[in-house]
C-alpha cells in the first residue's frame, strides 16, 4: 500500500470513528442529561421514601429512581434490551414487551434458571395485570433478568434484559412490590413542569374522592369509562355504578380518608393512582391499598376515566386501635385534670347515660370536679369491638381515686363516628 493510500485510509477511519463516537456521545448525553431532571412518570404526596423502576423501550434504558421527600431522583441508568417486535404486548408469543404499570413479585436465583439465557437471576413482574386481563391480553413470564455470557443477540422474547453486572447492582436496589413502569417513551421534566403536572394529577384525584365521599353520584359516575371492570365486582361499569348508587342512598354518611398517595404515568394517556384508603360508613369499616387505573388525556386532552380498580384489604383493627387509644388517653387526661370543657368535648351531643343527656352529664361531672381537690384516673387493658361501620365498643379496667372515693371497675364506652372523629355516645361502669 502506498503512503498516499495509507493516509486516505487513516483519514476515513478517523472520520468513521468520529461519527460513531459522536453518536455514542449523543446517546450517552441523552441518557445522562436525565440524571439532573425529574421523572415525569412519578408523583407523590407520600413522605415515606421508596424506589421505582422506569423502562424506556425507545432508548433501551432502565432507570432506577428513588423518591425522597416527595421528589423522584434518578439514581442510575442501565442499557437494556426488550422484545424483538415493537409495540405493547397483546398476546402470547408476539415477542413484544408489555407497556404499563407492574410490580416485582419474586426473585429467581441463577441456580433455578437457564443461565445461558437469563444470566445471574430474574425478577418477575405481575403481567398480565388487571388492565391487561380486562383488555384480553395474554401471555406470561415477563421478567427483568440478566444475560448469559455467550448471548450476543440484542432482543428478547418480551422480557427486559441487562448485563449481569448491572443486574446485580440493580437487584440490591429493589424489594418485592417495587413499582415498574414500562413505556415506549418516558417523560423528563424541569421543576416547574413537574409541579404543574403534579397539581393536575392531584386535582383529578381529589375531585374523584370528594365526589364519592359527598355522595355526588353524577360526579362520581362521570369518572368511569364504559369499559370499566372492577376486580371485586367482576361486572360491567353499569352494574358497578348501579350498586354504588344504591349504597349512596342507603348509607348517605361516609368518610373516605386517603394516605400515602403515589401517582404513576406510563405516558400522557395512562395513569395509575396507588394509595391507602380508609372507608367508613354505617354499613362497613374497611382499610387497604387501592389501585386506580385511568386512561384519557393524550393530544386531544380527553378527560381521564377509570378503566380498572383493585383493592388489597388490610387489617382495619390497627387503624381503629390507634384512634381508640388516642381518644381514651385524651379523655382520661382531661378527667384527671378536672378540665370540664376538654372532658366533655369527647362526648357526642346525643350522649345518654344513667338517664342523663349531655347537658345533665356535664353538670353532674362539673359538680364532682369541684367537690374534689384531686383526682387520679388510671386506665389499662384497653380492648375494643367493632359493632358497625361507625360504632365501636371500648372496654378497659379503670382505677379511680379522689379525696373521698377509691374504686376499680370495668368501664365501657360506646364510640360513634369514624377513626379520627370518634365521640362517646354511651358510658357504663361495673365494680370488680
């Protein structure tokens, strides 16, 4: 080869290298630029820190996100490969990666897998979720997993795969139940954009809960898509709403308390609200985690509609116990301090005991307070029984001592209302 040819060859190699490096740099810069952005797919008013996994199929990137003090921070990004075919999974064997909201359900160690395919382990997802099932989507075995050392392809049969060293690092970041959002294209926002989106999604949620709590059937029903199917009802939207309308009429008084709200978006047209819900009405007292799946928005700006919901029931006794302990403690302290106004504030206007109404009870207790220079009231072994959705029976051992009287007995208080606003409607005592 002549010197001239060598020079030309080196020139073309340099140009090609510059082109390739430029593309690689642009792609890397595209990824890294998001590290200082806020995820436009995660919003919350939950003060508990938690982690989320985001998968962008378009760029082949997985992001680990930590939510701290209600702000989602991107911790790390990893290159991944996804399904061989484009689009969201519809049926078994279509070689597509599903798009939507999922949760990690199990870790499978490498000794339980074909390591040539799945590498150093796998994290299973709950595909198909309730939305997938309602839409008739089929398939199973969608995982986030490692890659065999000899594997040199760049596509999967529908899973999300990453290098073993990255999988090992990612695995330490995750717990069972960690949310995983898979999207064709994720959103990244600056602070102002993020707060605007957050307010929008929060306002939708507040409007939904308020219409339900206030018994605004028309407003409540307007949130539901005609294709809605509830996990519990299993029926149509029409059947579900007919039942809700009936209950609103029979039990007009209800309280819906939500906490630990997390909002996830797959894109501008799919939202999931995950929150803890305390529901209190005359007929029922329940507590658990609810998932609401909505679609809408998009370029046309359509209203978001609920297409599915799930409710994972938890023990309501834990919530009741906390509030019962609180009111008994405050009631006892006000009694021992002879503070008649604070003491009587724990009683309902419909209170009745020993033939006395609330006014007579207050006058009776006020005279006893004045007659005693000091009072000692001790309470122990507090127990409760849920009589109905809005009525609780509380019993405990009460030790009472004043200047002239000392006794021990079983006190029974009947509380009415919902956790957080209980009032005493009846009271009795028997000596032991």
